C-alpha cells in the first residue's frame, strides 16, 4: 500500500515535471530560433540593399567592373565574417531566378547556420546573395542551459523521492501500528493500544481502534469472569453434593450390610432422610435461582407492618430459643414488590442474622424500613453478631460461598441464601449491600431506587 | 483391639465411620473439630487417627503438626493432588478422598494397623480360633486343614465381620481382580468352611447379597 502510493505519486510527479521541462525547452528553442531567423532575414535585406546600391554606384564609376565587384564582395565578406555571418555572391542563369528570400536552418557536420538565400533587388536580380549566420555557439549555449535545467530537475526529482518517502512513511506509521496491534490482539494480548498524536483522520482511526480494543478487552474479561464464575459454581456444587451423597451412600450400605437394632435402623434412616432433604433444599434453591434469572418482580402493594409481623411470627420460635430480640423500625407504610419474593428475601437475611447472633441473651436483630428523602426506599436488617471478615464481603452472594473455610453446615443452610437474596433484589431493581465489622455485627441493606417506590412513598 | 480417633466435622459422616469401624471390632472415639484433638490425645492413647483436612477452628494440616507418633490417615474432600502430597509430607500414613467406600476405608485402616503391628493376631469365636499371623485355624483345640484360598476367604470375612459382603466383593478381595471364576466358586468355598468349623449359623447367607460373618460381642 505504502509502496504503491509512493510509486503512483512519484510517477505522476515525474511525468508532470519532465513534461513541463520538455514543453518549456521546446518553446524556448523555437522562439529563440524564430528570433534568430527574423533577425537574419532583416540583416539579409539590409546587406542586399546596401550591396545593390554599392553595385549600382560601382557600375557608374568602375573601369574594371569584375575586379571591383570582387573587391567589394570580399570587403563585405570580411566585414560580416566578424559577426559570424558568411556571405557569397553567385551569378545565376536566366532560368535560376529566385523570387524573394528563403530562410532556413541548416547544419553541416557540427556547425549550425541560419541560411538566407535570395536574388539581389533589380537590376541585379541575376545575382544571388547567400547568407549564412553561424549559430553553433548559441545552439551549444542553449544545449548547455538545457542540460543544467535537466540536471536540476533530476536532483529535484531525487530530493522529492526522498521527501515523499519520508512523508508517506510518517503518514502510514499509524497503519503499521494498527496492524501490529491487531496481530497482538489476535494472539490474545487484549490490553494492546496505539498512541497517535494529532488531529487527522489516522488519529481518529486509532482512537476508534483503541475504543474497539477496549470493548473487546472488556467483553473478553466479562466472558472470562463468567466462565470462572461458572467453574467456581460447578466446583462448589460438586462439593456440596458430595458430602450429603457420601452420607446417603454410606448409611444405605450400612443398612444393607449390617445387622441392626431398631434404634440404629431409625438413626441411620434418619441420616439418609436428612441428607436427602438437604439435597432437595439445594435443588429447590437452585431452581428458584434459575427461575429468577432475568425475572422482573410482579409488583403489588405490600404493607410494611404486615410484612414485618409475618417475619416476626415465622422467626419467633427460633429467636426465643436463642434469646434474641427482634426490633422493628417502621418509617414507611408500603412497598411495591412481589410478596413471596420479598418475604423470602427478608427471611433469608433474618435467618443469617439469627445464626450470627450470640445466644447468651445479648443478641439483637433490627429490621427497618426507611424512605430517604423521596430518593430511595430501603429495607435493612442489622445484627450484633460475630460479623463477616472484609475479604469475604464481596463473595457473599456467590452461590455456595461460605465464610468458614471448613464449610460446616451446622445451621443447615444450602449456601444459596444470599445468592437468592441478590437475585430477588435484582428482580425488584434494588441493590443488596452488606456491611460488616467482625465481632460487632452485620447490616444488610436492600435499596430500591425504581421510580415506582420513590413516587409512591412520600416521607411519612 | 485397636483404638481409633475419628476427627471429622460432619456429624453424619463421623458417625457413619464410627459405626462401621465398631462393627468390625475397633474401639472408636469421635471429635468434631481440630482444637479437640489435643485433648483427646492427652486423655487416651490411639493406634490410628482418621483426620479430615477441612475442619473448623484448626485445619487438618495444623492438627497434623501436633500429632507425634500416632499413625494418621487423611480424609480429604478435595481430590487436589497438592493436598495429598502435603498430607503425606507431613507424615500421614495414607489418605482417602471423599466420597469413599466403607470397604475401602476398612481396608486402608487395616493396612496401616498391620504395618504398625496393631492388628489382633488371633480371632477367637466360640470354639474356633484363627491364628491370623500363622495362617492356622483351630477347632476345639485341634488344627483344621485349610487350603490357602479358604484361609484368605475366612480372613476376609473376619476382617469385615458383621458386614455383609457380596459374592462379587468377596471374589474381588479374596481372589483378586483378575480371577476369572464365577460367584459359584465363593459358594463352594463358604460351604466348605462352614462344614469344617460348624459355622452354619455364624456365616450367614444374606438374601440377594452374599455372606456375613456374625461376631457380635
């Protein structure tokens, strides 16, 4: 591309340059010649006139006409030879009479002349005067000037070739960068970018190229994250399945192969049933998660006091058993949302809060609903339990993520609760934010920012 | 009888291991987190520890560092090679990847105990005495002639006593994987042993499954 552009441009330049040169030199030569011819013709007329007058005088006074004519012509020749003009006089026969004068450009070997031939005026029309103006010097001079011009043109052409090449190289440099960067990107180096300064089309192109690369990098990263997430999910899922399956398989084998008393039989069957329940819970939660993907909540008007009462009612027995107080702080009346989902969200968060709380009577869970200056509506659940380490906070909503590396299931959770909560919040156009300080408590806040909530809930 | 400590936080699995080990005659104690191991070791002497890697409070590798000269078998849920290597480097005698088959666990426990010479050398049931080290069987004090294959079979039954073993499993353990014979071979050998020792009621035929050596104390 660069070479082609260079050749095409340069060829065009050469054609124009040398055409101009050719045309100019042809015109110059021609006008010079015309000038010389006109000059020669005029001088010839003058010489012929003067010669014929001298001849006429000579005829009147001469005694030896032939010698005198010779002397006269010789003196003319000698006089004009000084200015490179060679004259000769010839007698013609009657049949050879010429009309007017003929001007021509002639050359003999290396010498160039302008030749003017014609008869002398009457009464000497039988005498022919030949006039040769030697322009060899002038022609040589013209050739020299032409050669110098040609040399200058050639040097100029070479210089132009160099400059053109440099300019094109500069212009095409970004293209080379682009192609290099494209190759790098194609081999997987998605962070490759190009820098081009200036404000021309190429700069704009590289800018576009860079934003394309940005987008590709972003999308590749998103895909990679998604694939990693899926892999993580599958790993965790396999682990979650393995523990209950080990129990189920082991106890079933035990039932089959050992002789058992009734107590042992019931105990073993109990383990199988518990673990099967656990598997069923995982399956149900996964199904709910799958159903919630891309789901938009079917919003109805929910009464906040009613909602909180329901939660309190469901949690009462387990809260009483652990000596935990539940405080409801209601600063808003209603919420637009899907009843079953919102309830499930609050139950999950409250159960987590309960599990985090100490059971020595100091545990407090606060459930609150607030309108923040008509901008957003939020539900929050706080506890004063053991808290969550900072490094775990961002992973809480990953399916099967457990803060405790030993992944114990002492509270019987499936590991999907917070993933579900995040999905439910998403389905309502809300965000779930969990803040926590180890040993002092955790606050989970669901903030609804959809206009529906804000419009319908002026500050109460 | 060998004493085994089971360190596993999943209560159902801990209990399951305990039940199976007790079935074949080992004494077992269970703890559910890593921190409790040192207490258990202080008050009791164990011949073997089954140790889970992922434990609350103190993980299996940390617990391993506290154990001086008791053989350890690692139980690991992760089939991660790194974990296995790390466990073995720390001095574990063996490892088992969850989920594991009980038969496999018993075989590995037995293998470690045999290596450390903690296995019982004789098995006595009623008037039968089996000398496991000398590979001899005595009935009412008199030596009974046993073919080597018969002895391997009775040894298998004793080591997995109180557990029903399928004919296929017996073939696999007592004859080896590459044995081409069918399950009829097992029946023939079992009836021969029953006859020689008067064990018609001791080696029970388990319906649709196989045989079980009943040796409840």
